[in-house]
C-alpha cells in the first residue's frame, strides 16, 4: 500500500517590525506531547510543514504551536488543533485535513516597536491570489501635529494549501508600516510693557533705554521710552 505525505501551511503575523524569515520555530505535537514535525516561518510569514507522513489509514489528532521566539519578540502561546483523516481506497491512501479552530494563525509583537498599534477590520478572501493595498494617514495637520504624508504598500498573498483551506500571508515592500507624526505647538507671542516717568523736566522720546534679561542674566532685548501721552 502506498504511503501518503501531507503538506500543512499556516500563517505568522508580525506587529511592530517586519519578519526576516526563520526567526520563529513551530512544532506539530502528538497527543502524548511528542514533537513530530518542525518548521519555521519565511519572510512573508508563511509556515510550511512538508512531508507530514502517514503509512496507515486512521484518524490522527495533533496540536501545532510556536515553540521558540527571539528575545526581542513576544511568543504566541496559542495551541491549534489539527485533525487528519487518512483513508484507503483501492490500496491507495489519501488524507483529509481539518482545523477545528480554523487555519492556525500566530501573531507576535516586537518588543522594541514602541508604536501605537492601529488595526483595520478583518479582510476576507474567498480565492487564492495576490492583493495589493496602500496605507495612508487621513488625519489633517492641526493642533500642533504634522501629518505623515508617506504612502505604505502592503501585499496580501492568499494560497490554497491543497486541502481545501486558504492561507494568507502579508508582506511590506517598504518595511513594516510605521507612521511618524511631529508635534510642535503653535508659537505664542507676548509684549512686555513698562512706564517711564520724568520729574522736573519734560520726558523726551527715546531718551532712556531699558534691557530685558533671561534667567541667566543675558540681555535678550532692548527698548526705549516713548514721549508721554498728554492727559485729556
């Protein structure tokens, strides 16, 4: 009887930085906790377990989980169940893959991102393909904030895993989308005034000079007096 090999595909999404590939490890575990197969993510977040091997018919239950993550990334501790039914027809084995909780998707945040995450509503895809998007900041400049006018490009690639499931991965052609806003409050102006009074003689305009000093006693401005305004 011929054996059957199954390829399983799933996704890794990153927040705060772009994936470079192979930084996360994943394992498929049997029910007794034995790690049966291992895989890593690629730069777009696709995780592929190749040659999951069966030589007998039956129903097999597994769990897939993220086993290692770099120190600068948080690890996704979600465990996803997988059911694989292997059937024999005419001395040939075939496999049906089922994900009871959906196709596994692992998500991690980069510890040094320091960003305020924003998240769009979920997008749904019903066929394989490559989908191109752009991200733009919509808020106009104002209140001391300057809008980031850069345009970020995102590609979502959807593939069929060969078992009736679609798997999506995300790539950023210009790096992980990070918008930067500069805050600079609108300047405020004040005018400082004083009064000069002369006794015993008329006060000529511009006769006396005055200095404005900062807290380090540095002269920063000068002014001279006007002529007095006659009282009506």
